[in-house]
C-alpha cells in the first residue's frame, strides 16, 4: 500500500488541506459538549433564557463552520482520489502493454481486467477515506478522551477501558479478514475470466447448446465469491456490536457513577458535565465505528495494492535494444541458427488461447519439453518460405520467435544478418509484418484499421493493399468506402472478409518480411490462389504457415515440422520424394495421381527455367 503513496505527490495540496479542514471540524465538534454543559449548568439551572439563546447561536455557528470545513475536505478528497485512480490506472495499463507474451500468459486476461478495474477502485476509495477520516476519527477519539479527563479523571478511566476492549476485538478480526479479502479478489478474477470467455465465445456456446452448462459454471464461481464475501462480512459484522456493547456499558457506568459524583460533589461534578461526558462517549463510539469501517476499507485496499504491485514488479522478458544493429544486405533475410525453445510451465495452451486456439499451439509442452528443437535454416531475400506440419508441431512457435514475441532458449534468430534481440522493438515490427491466426479487427473505420501500424499510409496505398489481399471487391461496396464502420472484432464481416482485411493491413505497412500464419484458412481455393499470385508481385520475403499443401506448394523452400523438429526442408517436389511426413500430409489432400501430375508440372517448369 505504501508503495503506491507516490501517486499522492501530485496532490500535496489536497492531502494537506483536506485533513486540516477535517481536523478543524473535529475541533468544533469537541467544543459542542462544553457549550451544552454550560447551557445546562447555567442557562437551564438559572432559567436564563438569554443565556440559552446566546449559547444556542454559538452551537449553530459551530455547526455551520464544521459543515463548511467538511465540504472543503470532501472536495479535496474527491479530486485527489479520482486523480490517483486515473493516474494509477493509466500507469498500470501502460506497464501491462510493455509486458511480453510470457508475462501475459502467466497473469491471464481476466486477472488483468480485474486488477485494472476493481483493484484500482479499492485503492481509490482508500485514498478518499485517508483524506476524509484518517485524521478526524483518531483525533476525535483522542480529543474526546482528553476533554473527558479535563472534566473528571476518575470517570475518564471508563473511556480507556472501553477503547482497550474495542481494540482487543478489532485486531484479530482485521488479521482474519485480510486473508479473506485476498481470496475474494482471486474469485473475482475467475468471474471475470468466465464472463469474458462466454461473451467472446457466445456463438460457440449457443451452437453446442452449452448455455446451461456455462450458467452452472458461472454460478459455481460466483458462489465461491459469495462464500468468501459472506464469511468476511460475518466476521467483520462483529465489530459494530462489539463497539456498541462496550460503549453502552460505558454509558451505564458514566451515568451511574456520574450521578453519584453529582450528589456527593466529587470532582465538582454537575449535571451538565455528566451530559458532556456522555456526549464525548458518543463521539468516541461513532469515531470507533468509523475506524472499524476504515479497517475494512484499508484491508481491502491493502489486498488490492499487493495485486497491483505484483504487476508493477513484473518486468518484460523481451526488451528491445536501444540502438539499431548493423544490417548485412548480403545476408539471408531470415536465418534460424540451431534454435530451441520451450514454453516453460506448459504455457503453450495459454498462447493458443490468445491466438484464438490455433492448431499449432493446441497441445501444451509438458514439463518444459521443447516446442522447437535445434532448428536451422536460411531464407534469401524475396523468397517465399512455406511451413507445414501437424497439430502442435511448432509452426506458430517458429513465427512467434521470428517476430520476437518470445526469445529463443538457445541459438539465434536473425533478420538481415542481425539477431532479432539487437533490434529496437519498433524497428523490428516495421521490418516484419504478421497476419496472425486469429483475425483481430478493432472498432472504428476501415481506414483506421488499415493504418494501425503507420499513420502516414495514403489512401492509394490502402487501395493497393486491398487489391492484393483480394478484398477490394467487397470493400468498394461498403457504405462509406474507407470510412465504413467496422464493429468490434469485425462482427459485421464474414470470416473470409476479416482474413482478407488483416492481410491487407499487413501489406499496407510495406514490411520487408510478410508472415501469413494460417491466415487464409477461411478463403476459398480460388481466392487463395489469386492471393498467392498477387503476393508474388510484391518485393517482400514471405513466410506462409498453412495446413493446405496447395498454399505452400510453389514456395521456394518448405519446412516440414513434426513435434518441434524439422523433418524435411526443400521444395514441394523434393519433399514428396524425401520426406515421408510431407508425403503423408499431401496424401490427405490429394490422390496419388494428382501428386504425380504435380511432379510432372514441376519438372516441366524446372526445365523451362
């Protein structure tokens, strides 16, 4: 909690003036019982109406001044708490965006959403209470006790006994509820996760009639949250009764013993002073109730602050270099030098979920088993690389290492002769453009989606990219053209249309290396063929990941992956003869006769060249 106090520096005036105003209000409040005592002992006792009216006006003045200072403090607290919440949320969001895939896999999307919303709100509430009540409540308890001692030291011992009893109850309750509030926040993560999964996958849930199952799943998690909340509430509910029991016993003793002191004249006790002591006891009781509530608020805030600091403590495992490396124009465009990689802890499944459950990452690495094993190959500038393999063979992993979403465990991945770890992140993203497995379009206009990576792209460049991606036929018919509205996730477009737009978006960035990670799976064969022909006209090095042998058949080099290892590297014709795995994949899509025809065609093309 104290680590987040740095956000209060910008609001020093609020943090100073607010508590001072509350302190002043509390001073006025402590004067009230003394004025009341004077009214009783002098005005009422002597029947002096003018004296009663005069001191009554003093009470009104004290109330108005107290209200004024309370309103000023409320304003200061609101400005500071909202400001701290906004800045904390902004910094948290910025920090999350610096984290690499490895850290995001560990935290999970649902936990991040909960921490940036609910946890920040808890801290924000604590800041408001800090300014408004942290000074006032303790001062009222201490001030009322001191004032009581000034009236009667003997009767004031009752105050000390009552406060000691209350503190003895509050401390163990606070210790227990801290643990429960932490568990409660973790349960809230689960609720956020299930809600997000069901809303994003609503079509799948309804397609398989899983509404009842998902409802039960949600109810189980919500019930777990309720149990923690109820348990914490029950324990916390002991505070107010315990306080009021102690206070009412104190009332009884004050009135009983005070009445005896009035009769015997001990400590110069009067009826007004007894009433003043009762008022001070009331102020103490109300202040202690506030303190009890503050304990709850700060307990929740402490649990939330720990979760927020956990994110701030995380540092990205993938950090871009500060200076550009020296590139070798004569070196291969892409080079993998004995590369091995493992999703430590079996995070492959999480990666798969982020990419939309693609086939490559569907099966997690168990016990840190390598997803890629000693992979080596080179690809010349302007050439096309095809990558094919079964489920979980490491295709998307290879792409992720090339884009440096993860760092390889051993070996080196090079672009233009320089290790990708030596590139500044933005420079590498300019060199390497990727179309991921899962099509992601943002809400906004078509043009805004096309210019995500660069703002200097012209309409002519966008139209050219749409033409290459075979998307111009339907984008020309959209209302508004390039300014047509795209709904969140591209829900107003078909799967094939979304894929073509994501391809156009990558082409429009004009990268040196273009990666298509199984990004034509929703396209028909004719559109896919036209797309490949159009891509050949671009002065780019292309990497195509596909389950279709036909999509990579004409690539300059094909890598066949099997369980993280390259079992074959070569052209289509070469692999049909030398790689059994590739031959088996092709047989699932072609007949032997069709494969024979392809060999003959490739032989003729080779001879013509």
